C-alpha cells in the first residue's frame, strides 16, 4: 500500500471519529461543580405556605421527584462506566471519561439535595427493571449506546425541563437546567458514536437494536407514567397530558433511529 493511500485511510479514520471527539471538547467546556449550585442563595425546592400538613405533603412530592432522578443517575453512572470499559475506540474512551464524571457529579448533586429535603422516597420499580436490562441483559456495545444515549438520555431531557419549570428560583431548577445541557451532550455523543459503530455492524446487530428498543419502550412508558403514593393524585390528574407528551417523545426517538439508518418500522410504540 502506498504512503499516500495509508495517509488517506488514516485521515478518513480520523474524520470518522471527529464527531465523538467534538463532544469530548464540548463536555470539558460544559463541566461544572456541585459547589457552583446556588445552595446558600435560594431554597433547595419550592417553598409552600399553609398548614404543616400541607407543607409536609408538598415536600414528599418533591422528595419523590428527586429520588426518581437520583435513581436514574445511579443507573447512568454504572452505564457510563460500562461504556467506557467496552468502547474499543480511543476517542470514544476519552469521551466516556467525561460522561462517567458527569453522571457521578449528578448523583453527588442529587444526594446533597436529598439531604436538604429529608432523604429518599420510594424507589421506582420500572427504573430498576430498566437498569437490569441495560446493565445485565444487553450484550452489545451498539445496543447499550442505542438504548442509553440515543433513547433514554434524549427522552429524559423534556422531564428536566418540566421539573425546572415547576421549581423556579430553587437549587432544583438550577440543577435541572444543567442536566438538560449535560444530557444533551450525552445524547449527541451517543448519536455520533452509534453512527461510527453502525458503519461496520452486520445486519443481525441492527436487528438486535430494533428488538431491544421493542423490549425497552414499554418499560420506559411505565417508568415515565409511574407515580409513587405521594404523587398518585397528580398522576391521575395529569395522566392524559403525560401520555400525549410521551407519545411525542417516543415519536422523536423513532425519528432519531431512522436517521441512524435503522429500519424501526417494526418498533411497536406502546401508545
Ligand atoms: Fe445524569
Ligand atoms: Fe446522562
């Protein structure tokens, strides 16, 4: 092989990975510390006036919201560590070192916030199920990147926006705004890397991705609509809007899969 040809191939290889490397730089630039949150300037969660009972009930609701996101970020720490470990490409490994740190920092912030509001509430059983699936059942790196970064981290962003909107002027709002940006980067990096991985993936792998999406989506729906006892009454009141919003988010997920060249016409949307 001529030197020119070798150089060309090396150049093409570099270009292929440039997308992922760009997210490494972005993640570095967006990095923050939990000390940057306005702990001493604003209340941790929205303050409620009224009877002690009413205030306690409100706090319970926020505790359950925070617990669910804390649980999701514990899953994200474990997933990011697996991805860092499994990714064979240097650029991807570099990127995943930032994601491991991001997710650990998210857990740190949730823990500090939980400490301010009196500890954790009930666990979301559907999130536990998703964790088992992502961490233990999925075998291929392509599947893990696809379900975690392409779907899960994309679907979770509107939830952060929603929490931020209902908790103006609090540490919780500030945190959710940061998470919107971080998970935007995690999702973008996943799209870029999945594209690289799928270039050389055999058709069976693509088939497996669609199957995995079919197994994951119904559980994700259960997770998104799940309300612990503290929030059950809100759950009922908002069910229809939640379902509508979820349907739009899932449609987005399918569009993204299409843009990766995956034929997801077989994906059964649970709604
Ligand atoms: Fe996170
Ligand atoms: Fe994330």
